[in-house]
C-alpha cells in the first residue's frame, strides 16, 4: 500500500477512506475511478488518477484495521452540516403577491413549508438503498420576510452519518402557496469542503406539483460513471421532464415536448387568417415546443391560439426572468406607442398617409411625432397611456437616430455603401462568388422558363475596370446576391395583394482594386405569363442621367426589400431561432443536468424557447408584425419553410463550411485558420473566424478529457439519444438526409457542439443586433415595396407619373407611415440588449457551474480570448486600409464585438438566442 501511495504521490498517513479528501469535491465526475480497499472507496485527485490508471494494483492492505472499521460501521458518528439556500426574490410585487409572501412566512413559523433532503452518491452496502439525510426545514424564512435585496440566503441544518459520503443530490419540497426561484444551495460542514448545487429553477408549490424537486451537485458524470446513489434519480428526473405527450401544459409545468407549427393561423376569426401547418411531409419544418392547447373550432388540425397579453406555455424555467421580462415589456410598450399614433393619424387622415418627403422621416428622429397632430383632444383623453407619454415627453414620441445616419446622412444613396452592406451590414451571409456567367436558375424550366439569367456581357462589360468577364471570373472579382429562386415561386401571389409588389432579383457586384464592392447590374424578374415561357426581366445598370438614376435607386430598393425578407425569414428566424429549438428540447429531454455536455450547452439555450414562443404569438403569426411589415405578407413563413426544405443543411451551418459553400473562402493550410478569404476585407467573416476558432478550441479542451476515444462517444446512451432525437424528431422531416454528420468520434462531437454554440451566439448576434442601428432608416433598406419599377411599355400612365415627380413616386413605393413606424419600433426592440444579458465568455456562477477545476480554468482562458478578440476588432476598425469598416462616414463593424452595455448598441455577442 505504501509503495502504491508513493507512486501516486499520496501521503502514507492519511485520513480514513470513508471520507473523501478535500480535493475530491472538484474531481471530474466522468473520471471518478475508485479503487476499493475492503469495500471502502478511495478517491484520487485528477492528476494522480491519471498516473494510477497505468498501474496494476495488487491486493492492497487496508488503511485501517478491520476492528476499527467494524466499530465505525456499527457505531457511526453523527455530523452536522448546514445548507445555505439562495432564493432570488422579485423586485416588483403586486398586492396579491405581497400578501401571499407574508402568509407563507407566517405559516413557516408554525409549519414545515420548505423541506430539504440530502442524498449521497453512495448506497448502503447492505441494503443497496440510497443514503439519505433526515429532512431539514428552512428555519429563517419568517425572520427574513422583510429583508431587502434581490437575493436572500436562508439556512437549513442536516444531521448525517460520518460515513454519509459525498452529497450528490438534494430534494426540495415547497409547501408554500406560491413558487419561488431557487438560485443555488451550498452545503457546508463536510470535511472535504463545501458542495455546490447550482439550481437556477422555479420550485413549484405542492398544490401545483406534489413531487419533490431534484437538484444535482455541480459534479459532472457521464451516464456510465454515475454513482450508485444517483442512478435512480438521474433516470427519474429525465422521465419527469419528458412528460407523456398528453394534455394541456400548465404554465407551472417543466415538460419539454415537440409539436408542429400549427398555431400560426387563427381560422376561427376568418379564412384570411388561415395558415398552413409547418412541419410534416407537405411542408417540412423544424419542430417547436408543444403546448397541448385544444384545436380550433374551424380546423381540428390547427391549435387554438393564446393572444397577448396572456402568456404562451414554455417550460417554467425557460421563461424570462424579471430583469429580462421588464426590458422586453418596456420594448413592447415602446413598439405599441410608436405605432399607435401613426395608426390613429392614418385612420383619421383622408389619404393613405405616405411620407410626403424625406424630411418627414427625418422629423421622426429630430422632433418626434407630435401627439396632437391631426388628433382631437377628446380622443387623447380616451387614451390614458398616450396622455402619460404627453406628460413625460412634452407630447413628443421620438425615435432614436439609427447609427447608419450618424456618420453620413446620405451614405445610403451611394453604390459603394450598397455594396459594403453585403459584407458588413445586417445580412452579410448571402453574398456569394459568381461561379458561372450568366447565372443559372435551379427552378423547374417547365414551369419557370429557361434557366439563364437575362444579364449579358454587354450589361456589365464597361464596369469591370478594363477586365473581360472571363478575367473577372478567373481572378475572383465577381460576386452576387441571388434572390431569384427563393422569391420567384411566390411573386404572383405577392403581387396580387394590394400595396405589395416584388421581383425575383439578382445583383452582380465587382470587387474593386480598393477591396470595395461595386454593383454593376440588377436583374428584376417576374414569373412567365404561362408555364415554360420566358420570364419578363429587366436589367438595370449604374445610372448615366437623372431618369436612370431614379430607376436605379428603385431597383436597389427592391433588392434591399428582398434582402430584408431573406434576412428576417431565413437567416435570422429559421437558421438560428427555429433550427436551434429541437436541439434544445432534445438536450433537456435526453441529457441529465449532470451530463458534461448539458453543462456545456446550458448557457447557450437560455431564453430561446421563450422568445420563440413570443414570436409565434406576436411576430410570425397570421397578421403579425412580420406579415405586416415585410413584402411577402401572409406568405412569409411559407418562404421560410421552402428554404428549409430545399436548402438548409446542418453540416453547412458552421462558419467555415458556409463560407466555402458560398465560394467566399477556400481551404488553405498556410492560413491561420486553414482558410483563405476570397475578399480580404470581409468584416463579418474576418471577425467571425476569430470567434469560431476560439469556440472550437474551448469545446475541444472541454470535451477531450470526457471523451478520449471513439468508443467513449458511441457508448454514451444519453449523448446518442440527444443527437438522434434532435434529428429524427426535432428535424424529423429531414431525418433521412445523407448529409447529417455522424456522432461516432470526439471530433464529430466537437464539430457538432461548435456549430450549435456558434449559431446560438455569434451568428445570431451578427444577424440581430444591427437591425435598428443599420436598418432603422427605412429608405435605405425598405422591408417592403408597394410599387414596381416603372416601364413605359408595360404601363405608360405609371411611367408618366414617375417622370412627373420621381421623388413622390419613390416615397409612394416605400412603406407608408404606419408600416414604417411599426417596423422601426419592433426592430428597435429586437436590437436591444437586456440588463441581465450573458455574453460569450460569461456565465452564471462562473466558478461553481461545474466541480471540474480544469473545465473552469479552460473557460477562464476562453473568457480571456474573448477580451483579446474585442481588442483585435477595435484595431481593425481603426485600420484605414480596411475600407469596408473604416473611412469617411463609414461605420465600424462591431456586431461581433463580444461585450456590450444594455440597450441598442450595435455590438455584443450573447451566449444564446435570447431576443
């Protein structure tokens, strides 16, 4: 025994092995190998265990005599330990809540309202039953009923045997009248030091849920290495979270399950609000969180809706916490106010109330909307909420000036800014290298006509800096925004609507010697008059006189409108919000909270189910904000689903794979990240690659010790069930696709996790938080268009109107006052960081989220890397050679700067899709 200890670096004289050493609390759960010395576990610290694994240990001698051991077992000593229970209180309570709180505190004085029980990682060696403490009651709830502060720490005392072992779980029973938010529990008094239980969960009253809540310590365990004392609890907890797939979910439930998007329409209110079900063979789509509401009266396959202000069900722990809820509600209030007054104006006015000039739009930022404008005083008196705004803001409702106007008010009119936005704007993920000329459609020619684009060499030859088309293609100088195929199948239905007009568009750009993008041709296409016939198309090129200048500006506006739609419906909503939800649902259903992969993913799942539920209620629903403000109107979500069906592939969602797919990068082993960007100054890709490879490095460092070889990955039932369910249920409509990555090796797992974390954090941030700062000035990137580009041959009257007053025609093609202000208010809300935001490199309880010291240290290194990236991005934004992010009137690109203050900042990378 002494020789073995000498090799292991352990002292020869040590304490009884019934009690783990002080370092054992922080052992990596997946590596907690135990050598049994006469049925007594001896736990080695991490570095020493790695040495011990290579040693063949022969029958060891007991460290204590059998006589002493027998006496300890037969007459165990008692040990008193204390639980510090941290509860987060609400800052604001209504009268009913305050009254119930006082009643709960009062009954605590005479009853047993909050009861805790400790459960050991060990089982009784004779009975094979879990070792449990006696029940302990929080004893100072009444005394602290009036304590001020967001967090209150209560105490409870346990008495356990000295042979109790390491606490692995604690159960909590809440006999109060209402739920409370349990942030953490720390057990102190054991010889090996404090044991931490990160809870961050609502504990329901027994009148709502009679069962005890289970919380596990921060010690991670793979399923195969779960201590005997926790195996049953691990399975029980997962079973409860999955539910039985039946019944209506209550707001207090904590059940994660799947459903199709069958709740976007409201057929009971009229046929105009009927929407197709998204999800299934007919229209493939990812699954969303099941609520179990009853069907509508009109359509038994459609789920009935819950309209605001009533909440939509999400598992209780997924709902916004108070700070987030307050910030979001304030944003929603602002959105209502900003759209309310223009709505009243538009209703009372005799005309459609278009903007009469650009100065009208400017006044929204400079002077705001005067509340009494065209509205009678008696009407204002009937709207108390408006009267309050009058009193607090001198009758004005003012929008913040978008950042896009802060440096150069007229930048949006310039072609170079139009090109720069494709690389450093709100939607920098659609630009692609032009591979063939002319571009070719992939739509069925029998329906949509000949596939070749109408853009010819003659259209662009004079704008290539002296190059031929062939030279420009060979030297990688031509690029494209291609919204032809995604829009063309929907154009006839869109254009049949009043005040909605659209084209299927293609835009060709030339990469100038300065590294900037110059648009050289815009193709505007309508569907063929009959299947298979040529498509009506017009090609516009950079202007040469006043008339072509206005036509060119209208063409750019249509491209901007299509770009806004694809950005919002495909890249933002579908590719981050919607496709992440199945992975989150499966993680909760199949990965125990003790699982190291769950601990890694946990901060990247925060709030996503709640914000998606709110989107189904207010944004993407029939007649919701998205349909009201974007060109496709009621066909918005069908366009999203069409893209998912035809184009979405998980294996191409990671940044490097996406860049290579679009021809924007090529593999190059000589480059720092193994990639060479085709455009050197591509701010989204430049900054994104820094973050991508730091995420990958962090994930690799974290995962490798748990999964050292392929067998360890393949033999983990929870891990395999999570990934299998994510594909076969959550993305079940694409489950047979051959491109799904395998999950067989550690590298497979690292790649999958890196992609998910990238999508939830940096990709979402790059697509979301610039919406108001970069897109809040509607003429620069209108979310919808109401008029086609005039053509003398097609509509002489329309063309004559355009020639007579092109300024008025342009504004009439833009959204009206109501639509524009509603859009501005909503994207302002979506661009806002809440005060409780967690950014990449941050997480709740940074030192106690895991007992794995090496993981904590690796995460700290990741946090330092995020700070270094922030500095590097700042340096890049001051580099005058980078024309797409630095120059006269050019906004710096900060959307991938990791940190941010609360509010609309046009920067900051939160951990999760949380807005």
